[in-house]
């Protein structure tokens, strides 16, 4: 914090910053930053001189109220309690500081610059993503997949330095190794990334011929990925350190393998459960029987009771998926669909007509759902007409 203070006649420091006397340090700092931005001369081009004077008052108030000892003296004795520490005298600055130094302190604090702090030239490599398509069988049972990923790796010729073998990067002559340069615009100072070294603080005078000074080269990396049993679409497998190489010795990033499970011709997955539709004939639905149904581990017998209706769901416990994060194995749920016969012969049609005639006298006894639905429709229209 600069020791420079602009002294006002008898103006209340709390009112200048727009805070109450019991304001916390965080509230005082927040108000100071907000007002400093508000009275930036570039934002007050119609009257920059007035904005500058206002800023000086804000700065002086903050110098006192941000220091616990000075604030306590001010609260007890007013301006008289802090006049000695403010130096400089009314109406000016002390210590030869200028207005651009104050702005550099304020906005450097806000935007992360200031102080000529050296920017680290060591950077971690970027993380990468690879989309891995799996069959349902591979996802449920687990597998080992081979993936080929284009990735930036450290140049073996220069070991990632970017400099020719036998040489080393040197301190940047533009920023003197700070990675940032300060541009003066009137009384306002702007700090920017050094255009010569791009913020690294280093220059490569004699670049490596293989990577042309970049320190990294792109190549295809072949990796083996162990896919655990039970993964599903959206799951990610992290391969630590298999991403892009870091810069100037920084750590490599990670490779994230994103799982996408392909659609299956028979099964549909919902979490740990599997679903499948099983077509059955009309006679089988009426008379019952036993069917062979597939699972991911082979065929099993499914008993169909007589008079089974279409859409009936049968559960085969433990024939689903064991979740990758643990838990009970899911079930296989088989939904039966009664298939209507097609391409009937004359004889078959005649038999069906005879069969239909035998059902006509049974009423609700043979077709309870049909008659229940018919009664519901009749009741609905009766209410409309009534």
C-alpha cells in the first residue's frame, strides 16, 4: 500500500467512501474498488480533472480506514488524530508519488497485475478427451480397448526447452524476465503481457530445429484402456498424465476417455436393468407355454401362463447389469407382445371365424378388458348427452 495521502479539509472519510462507521474491512475495500472504477478518468472524459480530484480524496480516505491503527485514531480524534501520519499537508501528495502510481496500485490489485510480479513460465499441459464407442456386451462385461490419440508431447531433441541442443533459453530483454511490460498513457499506467516472450520471461535465441522452438511436437499416442465392467454412456475413465505435455517442464495433462454405448438390437438398458420385447403367438398367449429368451450370458427358459395379455412384464432376477460403482445386479425384464397372424389361408380364416362365433356368446367372460373399455366409452358419452 502506498504511503501517499491526499488531505482534505474536514470531509468525513466514511462519507467519501460511502460506508457506515461500523463497516467491515471487506466492505471498505469493496467500496473503495467500486468508487475507484467509477471515477476512472477514462470513464469521465467530459471532466477528467474533477474525476482525478475525487479519486485523490477516495485514496486518502482508504489509506486511513484500511489501517486499523489509523482508523482507530481517526474514530477517536478525527482528522487531528491522523494528520501527522498523513504528511504532505493539505491539497497535495507527499513522497514525490504521481497519480499514475496510485492507479497502478489500485487497478493492479483489481486485475491481478501490479508490482512487477514475475509470471511463472511453467505451465501444465491441457487435458484431452477421447470418445470410446462400446457394444453393450463390452460395457456390461468389461473389456480392454486400444485407443490412438493425437497429442502434443515434449520434444525429445531439446527435452521440452525449445532451445537448440547445448543451449538454453535466456532472460527476455524486453521485460527483463518479468513477463509483463508497463505502457504509460498520460497519467494512467497499463500493464500488459510482454509481446516478445508471451509472458514466459524467457527468450530462445537459438531454437531447436526439430520443434522450431515450441518445445513440443504432435504425435499419435497408442494407449491401452482397461474398461471396468458395468460402465454406461456418460461414464469417464481418467488416464493421469496421458494428456498434452506441459510447457517448460510443467506436468502433463490427463486423458479422459468418454464412454458411449451403442444401441443393441435386442436389449435396452436402464441403469442396472435390461429390457427386451418378446413376441409370442396368439395360441401361446391363450394356452400358455414355455419360451427360450436371450440374456447376455446365454438363453434361459421363460414360462408363459395361460391367458397372458400383451404388454405383460416378466422379471428375470439377476440377469441384468452389475453397476460399475457397486451394488446389486439388476434384472432382465421381458415384455411380451402378442403377434397377430398374417398371410392366412382360407382354411385358417374359416377356423378363426368359427372360433369368433364361439366367443360371441361369452360376453365379458372371454373379453373382460374389451367390455370394460366399451362400458367406459358408453358412460362417457351418456354424461355428455345428459
